């Protein structure tokens, strides 16, 4: 029987490498379990008890893994914070989450963050060195272990982000059978394996897939940040079996010269998972042609996982994000009523993960629910076989002349053009049409009227005239996050 659960794997295979960090340092499952147990005892020694919070402003590395596992077995809430956030944004999350302990990188640790206990990795003036937390404690598992929870903050399109807070289940810390099944649907199975961390761990998807890969017994190879060729090198060097990427990364990988792409052996890959943002069809086909049928897509958010689809089913039904996972129900509603199969509406779902509330915002919690179903505002439809297709976020929808236009469809077409490195399509106010379609393009080289004309013709070959952008604006770089998301409110500021 294959062992699952980080602590169970550590007992069964203490010498297996658990993490290889960006500097090449390694830690085994046994060593990591000992440090995690000391850390848990250290947090308890500070007075933290059931339901208290720990926040971390840390980069990709071993401390993140230690903290998420220590809180996971101590009945605590763990809130990872984007280290690129402003001081004001970090202060808001610390205050809103009610964190009692803060761990931060030394260069990010300054002043008084208003948290009772603060630790800096490597130490900083006025902060305790993180290495001292739990250093004198025994490495054995503490008593009365209880499952904790992640408390992630939604990125949101307006206003302050909201914490997704799930109730503590009051059970021992263990990975649930339905979770093992869900990851199995993405080609991620228990046993020896190697997971490449190429995205920021503080983000919901990459962090979840990394930690759950540990629970399944895999070794984590951690990159400090994504680099296209370095990703290929690490896959070959460590015989990587799985990774989590985002469509922007696919785009950059496909732009590598042919001689670079053919230089590396990628045959060890079994599961390349992507989500977080729409993937243009040609980009996904290009990756499957290159890497083989190892691509798996999921649909979900900080609020929960909904559906998955493998390469073969996606190729047969391009654009689908798959069928709902076992235990997950999906409804397509408009004004609270179901719409016919094939018609677009708001996607609602319920699952074992949807028992949560937006921390401190009962109004938002209620607004995003229909009975025991929830929505994050995405638009989509179901086909006759129950496959889910997404169109866009309701907040991104462009309404021009009374017609709905989905930016993701137009962006996918533009990304097929060799002159486009990245693109965002938005609606801007128009006196005649209500909104007009504008493409904000990051070109691969210098751009001008000739490229604009070529892109317009490229769109008209495959899209209806009303979907073709009326304007093309060229920018040096689009403001994508490290997780590949594109805050459209920031794109509008570029105009």
C-alpha cells in the first residue's frame, strides 16, 4: 500500500529528499518533519492555540514549506502574503487576518508590523531570528495534533482582498481520500515523484499543488522565479514528473528557439497542471504537441477546486475545463434560475471545500451564494455530457452595441500572431456603442501602424467583426502577476 500524508511518508521514508531549494540545499522528509515538529511546539510555546493565525511574507523556499506544515498540524490558520505587496497592503492583511505571528524575509522585515510575535529569516533589527523559533524543542510529534487551514486572500477586482476562512474540522491532520482522488484526476499519484515549483508558493494553486505533492511523497524542486530555459534544464536534471504552470509560461516556453527547445530531455514528465487564467487554444495545442499528452487543466479558485480535464479529452473538446470532480456539483444560473444546456450563465458550484466565509464580510459571503452553491463571478456553460466551458469573468465582459464580447476569446486569437508577446483586451466607454473593444498589446518587437493593421486583419480572419478590436495600443509590458493573472483595472491605467 502506498503511503500518503507528509508525516506518514516521513516515518516510512525518512531519507527521501523532500525539498531542494533555489540555492541547491536539500532536506529529507525525516529532517523536515523534525524541524516542522519543533516549529509547531515553538508556536504553541508562544501561546498560540486552536484558531490563531500565522502569516508569512516569504519567497519560495524551505521556510514556506515548514510553516504551512507546522500550522497544518497545530489547528492554526496560515496566511501566505505576496512579498511584492506594498507595506499598506501587507499591513491590511495582517490586521484583517488577526495573525499573532509574522515570519518575513530579512530584507522585508522592518519596523513594527503590529503583530505580537515577529521573526525574520536570518534576523533583522527588532525582530527575532526565525531559526530560533522552536530550536530548543524536541523533534517528536506534539500531542493533540489537529488539522489547521490555509486562510488565503482573494485578489479581487475592486476594493480590499477578502480572506477565505474555512471552519476548522476538529480532526487529526491527514490528507483526505477525496483529495487523493482529485489529484489523481490530474495525473498526480502517490509514491516517488519530483514536483517542480516554478510559480510563487504564496498563490493558491501553486502552493496547494506543491504541498499536496509532498503529502503524496514527491520531492519538491523549488525555483526562485520562472525562467523558460531554466525550467527545461531542471526538468531534465531532476527527472521532474510534475509541475504547475500558467498559460503565460507556456507562451514563453513556446517562444524559445527551436534549438533550445530540442536540447533537453523532458520524457520524465507525467503531469503538467495549469489553471488560474484562460489558455489560448493554439498555445495549449503547441504544448501538447511538444510535451505530449501530459497537460491537465483545472478550474477553481481560492474558494475551491471544481473540475479537471486531461489532454485527450481537451483535444476532443477544445476549450472545456472538464467535468466536475467527484463530490462537486455545478449549476449555470441567471438571476437565480437555471439556464438551458449550452447557454451562458454564471457558474455556481458546491463541494466539500465550499464551507467557508469571507472573513469580516458577511455581505460578500451572502452575495456569492445561491443556497449552498457559491460563485466567483465566472461565466460559462455546460454541454450535454456535463463538461464545463468558461467564457470570462462577469466583471471582464464587454457589452458593445448590446452584444456580449468575451475578452479571452479575442486575446487567444491575438496571441497566435508572432508579433504579440502578451495582450489584454478591455472595453472602454463609447458614446455610440456603450463600450468599444481595445487591445492593449505587448509586442515582440517595435510596433507601429503596420502591426496594428496586421493584427486587425488577423482577428477578422477568425472572429466576427464586432469582436475585432477597434483600437490597438502598444505598451512595453503588461502588468501580469507572478501567477499569470492580469488585473484589468491596471491595464486600463495604461491607456
